[in-house]
């Protein structure tokens, strides 16, 4: 008597199963990403290896957690106190960071659930890559480890 082979699930069935699992665990995933985002902001603000006289760069660091283009949670993007206050400086880092993060959410609006971390000031890239000062890269690595550890605990 020949052995019957079971049919392999079609990609459509696999997607349906993945969607059901995602919907069942979405609350847990949101909790993990919110925690990781807050930890990442704290890490970046405390461990940035640059001098931030106006506090704009540190203030522009934050996160947004979104689901299909809608904000689920975000950091407060609060403006920190400058080390060297001057009346001529504009203290706008928090606002700039928030705008940048929200624009990135719009760009990725088709993704199910995603965490966006930013250093919103336009010179953040230069500080990190040309002056070799840590702005967001260390926080990004830290967040990746947190998420990995917490997701293993969800099994």
C-alpha cells in the first residue's frame, strides 16, 4: 500500500497562520518594543560620547512605535537643559526629533509593527561617522539585545 504524502501548506495558508499568531501575541510584542524603545533613549542620552552644548542633539533622540502607520507609543522628545545656555541659540532638538521619527513612520506605513529610533538633528550622522562619537549606534545595539532577550522569553 503506497504512503500518502501530506500536502505542503501554501504560502497563503502560511501567511494566515503567521497573521493569527501575530494578532494573538501583539500585546506582548508592543510591550517588548515600548520597553526597548524607552531603554534605547535612556542609553543614547546617557552614553553619547559627544559634547552637546545646546542639548539639541540629545533632545532629538527618541523612538516611535507604530503599527501600520499609526503611532502606538512614543518617547516624549523632551528638550533637555543646555550645558551652556545662550540667548542666541534655538533649543529645538525635541521637536526636530519628533518630526523626523513621525516622517519615518509615514514612510513605513505598510509594516505591521515597527520601532523607529532617531537622532533627529541633521548633524547626528556627521558626529557619529566623521567624528567617531557615539550618538545612536550604541543604543541601537543595546535595543537589539533587549528585544532578542525579551522575545526569547515570550516562547
